């Protein structure tokens, strides 16, 4: 089965910062999509903040198995209505990879229900990513650790819910640690947060980082049919009860009512 | 230490439905607060939708250790700004008990990041609440199960994140099951969802239900100082790094910048 | 990739009880293996308590991706040395499906670290299995619930660790509930416990049960290379430290020592 | 309520190694018990490997609310029968703190069901313990991090089950990370593993380490009555079913049988 991945890039610093543009002349989203495409089972496309509907129309999202999200300077410019739409698709089963500074994206904060805050330092220091859950699909093909010679420090406490799995934890040269690879499920959708990815360093050119992203796309793709209507609270009328019961006591609702929301 | 509990009631059906009023002449919130007050370590007060700021002013919330939330018909009438405020307080460490139909409250959906949907039937059928985690503080003093002779059926799938702990699971006469007592942590705040509580039955008059609520208030009260500023992402400047490092590579930020949000 | 599944059957009641034999003339293990084989991606074989080394030689286990375990009357007859061997293989990445009365098997108790006790009643009552995690791979192709007209009641509390995921919860006619489909990871191995399976009813002839087992085999198969040596605690000598450090302070060990066990 | 803590020390290196004895002239267990006793709510006593029944008689364990376990060189000398006894008490509700090299103790491996392996280096390097779950009771009174100037490196992967909560994660000077404070529940018992504690450094003299141990004892103490019989699987006879049912189908057992084990 081909996995349809969509790489969403904020695409701001690539336009406004010459250093970032020199690292990612076609945008970070484009390079990431190319990296995913090295796995023949992944069909990757891109979308950006500047596209109509941020490139996330109903039609596009319907055809997306896994969405990758990179944002940093313009989280507030993402339309709430489109965040609603993305959240609904995650609930229905679309996978989501949240990259680096997207820890503060609207969609991630929405799905976590927590501040998603952390500490940070942009010093170009060394980050060593340790594999905690060695046989996890997201760690496939990796050594016990890998290094990024220059990285932005992201440090604990990372204000997210306890994860389903801790896949990676990072060591930083300046003395901090960070749970840099975490998984959760929300509705039917699987979510992976990955820490590395600062735009002034060539992180997404890194072989190991690219491997992690490909692995995570495969992991997050849910083969189940979309769970349409997951947000509904259907009434099961008495007449259709699985065991014979009769109405007793007082009631607010007429049989078959839709209920309050 | 006295725990300051605040029982928030939507207080709509008590006004508009004679049956509900006859069960709860002073409102469900008042009866629940009285039930909590039977534990001398709990000091319980109330607030309702109709109060100014829904009774949830900054000052009131600052002095609240555990908030209980019951809503059903008017979730949409709760101000988003006040939901923001409550969510912030949960992150800082305030406990939250989410009762029955408040599964669809704005605050619960915000903290879970999921639809929080379920199936339901108002037939006055029997609910038997089984204790799954017998020695959990929330189950203190309970038998292995207890029954509610008339209850609204809430059934699976309950679209919430995997809980930290499953404390209760309910059996329904009509054939369904429901995870009726679940815990989570979000930020520093502990959250407990409890299923029973339909307003046309005398659920909150039940001895076991009252015991559960008192237990859960004690469990959710966090002795730690409030985590003010949990939503901030502080920069750790290079000059204050715990290990000696020097600026390397390119950078977006000046040292000490606030960062993007 | 073909998944090599091995169905281990205690194979006692099939020999000693005419009722069980009439349901499973070739043994429960054989029928289960046949059910797995309906998925062309699964290659299923069998082993029994009575085989030399219980059919679980080092060679056989090395070639097993997922082991299914059914036992009831003869848990105590399983050799501790072979339980050690199976546990080691689970740690290395072999999947394990624990079926029904195998909740009290040595291997399950070893991997859980808990009593794995429950309550039970053999009344031939109805069991309705509810899908809790609808889009989970183990629930693929199932309706929101399925029924077993005659089943042995297994009831809560089920003394196992909080699971990674609750996939199924069962409703019983006699009034109990049971978390009948649970997942865990131990070492690199994925474990699934499935409740239904009493030998005096034709449970493993059931279409839905067979579907669950096939799904679970696929889910439990770990594509990662076996994690050989997972039980070792390797010394990382100072000379190979990733950051330059020097010996300081007192020491118990000579550099390169094996450490205590 | 006074919490009765029992500090179990292997007490080998204090006898055989002059360096260790100079740090802990009365044994590590004694110093730890003294540190616990600074909290007036904790009543701490000690037991050692060399005592009759390792100091863990039935009577002593019955009166223990929280057991602390430190072992290193002599894990194999601990009697299996006594490990059985301790495990049973944890299931019944006794708290357990597992200290440093006790990651390889029989009791911890039993309760985890995993190898509990890790990597290590005895170089006297700096360990910085980061608080991950800042408002957790075990972190009460701590700064965002604390340092141990000399520590034994324990590194990932740490082969334990996903924890209920990650409270601490350590940064090591030599480049590794380690989840140094983890919680689980097994049966009714709460378990906390704490990484620091190598015997050739004065770790248990450290103010922060002592604070962690006192906090953890309070956290692990379970106010619920002991869950006696948790290992039993009681039959619920048809005559006592909560809902009216009749025997149907075939059966292995006579009503009221004890069941297989």
C-alpha cells in the first residue's frame, strides 16, 4: 500500500532569511518530501501556509494518510478553521508528525491539551539522540545513538502528556536532556513528535533524521478505514438495545433524540 | 491541609425541568458540595453558569484546589475566555473532576484533545460500576462493585486518550460497557472523569457516588506550589549554560530573545 | 514478509475430556493454526506440552515470529527452563499472544510481574466483546461489538499492569465486565492477551475470534532484527566515552569489567 | 499516619571495601534510614542480606508500608523464597523503592518482567538529574535539576516496561542519558526506581537525593488495606450471579471448584 504523506511547511524563514534559504533553497518542506520519497512506499507532496487554505483543503486532507507539520514564526497565522479540519482528520485516523518548533503549533497544542512548552537555546551545540525503544519501528535501521553536530537545544520540562512510548531522548552539549521522540494516539490517529529540526542548521539533510521521518511516516499510517463520525454521540434507542430493557424512570429526551453537545 | 473544592454546575435543567428540580431543589452543584463537605478535610463551595464570569473569576480559581464540572445542555454557553482560564489553572496544578455529561464540555475536550464522544441511552436501566484498580485512592472504602438502579447508559467507544489509570468500568443492563472512571495528568493538573450522574435520577444522592467524589477530590489535590508560567518557553542563554559552550553556526535569534509562539 | 506463527497448546483436555475432543478433535492448537493460515501472510505451525522440550527447542523458537499460548490444567508441568527460553525470546522481539486460561501460565505471570488473577464462572453465559480502540490493527474488520453465545465468565479485577492499550472489554450476561483485549511491550516483544477461549465451547471456531487472532499475529510480529544480548549490561569504558572524561574518585571495578549480575 | 519504611541493604561492599566503609561506616542502609527519619511522618528501620531470612520475615514485612532495596554484588544470594514473599507483599500494596544497582535485583526483574539491563561506566563523572514531571510528589522541593559531582554512569537503553510516569532523566558528562526516576504499579503496590546511588561516591549523603527518597516513600505508601488474596482467582458460582443466569452447555468444573493454577 502506498502511503500518501503531505509535508506542510510554514515557509517563512526560507523567504525572509538568507541563511535558511541557502540551506533549503526550495523550502524545508520540499527537502523533507524528497527525503520521504526515497522510500518507494511513500508518495510525498507538499503544502505551505501561503497556499489557498494553507494547502489543506478538504479534498487534499481526505487523500492524506500522514501529515508532517513544520512551523515556527507564524503559528498564529494558521486559520483556526483549518486547524479544526486537521484535528478532525487526525481523529479519523490520519497520522501526524510534529516537527521541532511545531511543538507550539496550534494543532499540536490542540491534540495534546497541554502547553507543549520547553526551554531552548540557539547555540549550535551538539545534540546526541539516544534510542530508548530500540526495536520500535520508528528506530528501524538506526544505531544506538546518532549525533547532530549543530542543533538548537530543546530542554525539559516538555509540557506534554505522558507519551504512549518514549522512542528517543536527547543529550545536549550544554547540559540539558529532552524527550525528543514521543508517540501518542488521539482518536484513531497516531502522533509522533520529533525534536531536531532547527532551520539554521542542515538537520533535514542528515541521513539519520531522514530515516526517522520515513520510519515515522510508515508507523503513523493507519490501515483502518477512516473513522468518520467519531465526533458524534449516537443514541442507541431502547428498541434497539442488545438486551431486552424497558423505559423506567424520568427522562429528558424523547427516544431517538440527538442529545446535547 | 484543607482542600478547597469548587463545584461548578450548569444549573439549567434544575430551572427548566420540574423532575430534575424535585430531585435537586437547590441544584445538583449544591448537593454535590454538601456531599463533599462530609469530609472535614474538604471545604466545598459552588459556582454556576449564570454567575458573573460563570463564578470562575481569576480570584476564585486562584483559591481553588480542585474543580468539579457538571454541564449538559449549555456547553456552548460557556465563555471561551473562561475555558482558557480554567485550562491554565489545570496546567498549573488545579485538579479537575469531570462529571457525566461534561464529557462534552469545552474544558474536557480541550484537555483531552479528542472528541470525547460515546454512545448513550436514557432508559433508566441498571448500571453496575466495577472497581478495576481496587487499591487506588479513588476506590477507597468501596466494595468490589456498586449498583445504580437507574442510570443513563454511556457506552464505548469513549473517544478519549488512553488513561493513566482505569479505576472503574461499568456494566449496563442493556448490554453495553463503559470505562466510567479514568485518570489523566495534563500539565501539573490531575483529571478524573466519572461516568454516572444523569440529572433525572438521584445519582448524586447515592452513598457510593458521594464516596467516589470525596476520594477523587483528595486524589486530585496537588500539594505542589502552582506551576506559574508553565506555558512559557524560557530561553536559556549561552552565558548561563550549565556546561561551557560557545555560539556556533548561524542563528535566528539574538541571545535572550523570547522566541516565537 | 511471511510471519512465522507457532501455536502452543497444552493439549490435555483434548485427550482427557470427550466433550473437548468432540469440539477440537485435532486439538485446539491445530484448529487455531488452521485459522491463522487463512491469512496467506501467516505460516502457522503447532507445538504441545507433550512434545520433547514442549516443542519449544532453541531452534524452533529462533524461527518463530509470534508465539500463541493456550494452557489451563497443566501450567505447573511446563519446565521453568523452557519458560526462561520463551521469555528471553519475547525480550528479543518475538510476539506473544496469551489466550484465555493462559492468564495463569508461567510465561504470562513472568512477563507481567503480577498475579494475573481474575474471577470466573463456567455457566455457558453470553459474552459480548466491545471494541474500545476501534481503529487498532487488532480490531481490523470487526463490527463495534461481537457476541459469543456461550462463554466462560472472566471478571474484574484482572490483576495485570496497566496496559499500553485497551482494545476490547467484555460484557457478561451474569453481570461482570472484563478487559478482554490488552496490549503490552516487554523488552522488544509485543504481547496481547485475549480473554475468550474456554475449551468446552466452540470459541475458536468463531469467525470473529479467528479474525482477532490473525490481526493480533500481524500486530505482534516485529520487523526489527532480534535484539540479541538485551539481558546484558555492557560496560562503556572511559576510553570509549563519547565525550572526553577522565577517571575520578574511587572505583570498585577495573576498566572493562563485566559488572555484577 | 506514620509510614513504616524498611531499608534493605545488601551490606557487602561496606564489609569488604575500605573505601565504601569510609563513606558508610554503619552501612548504606543505616544512612538511608537516618535520612528518611528526618521526616517525622516516616519511621525507618533496616534489614540486611546477612540477617536471618535477610531480615524480611513474614512478620516484618506485614508491618512494612514501603521497602527500599539496595543490592549490587550479591543479587544471586537472595533467597528465591524471600523474593516470592516480597513480591506478594508488593502485590498486596506495599510500596517498593528500587535503588541504583538494584536494577538487577531479583525482586525488580520479577516485578518488571524484563531484563532491566542498561549500560554503565564507573568514571566518577558528573550526573545532572533533570525533573521531568515538576509537580509530581516525588519531585517536591527540588529545583528544576540537581547535580551529583561524581556518579556512576547508567545509560539507555534501560530495558524496563514503559513507566506510568517519568519523573527524572539524567544527563551524564560522558555523553549518555538515563531515565533515572520512573514509576509503575504492580498489583496494589507502587514502585519507584531511582538511578543514583553508587557506593564509592557519597550519593546518599546528598541533600537532594535524601529529599527524593523521603518524597518517594510518602508517594509509595498506600493507605488502602492490604489486598490479601490478590493472587487468588475466585469462582463466582451461578447461584450468586449478580444477574439471573442458568447453566448452559458443557462444563469442566463442578460449581464452586477452585479452578486450575
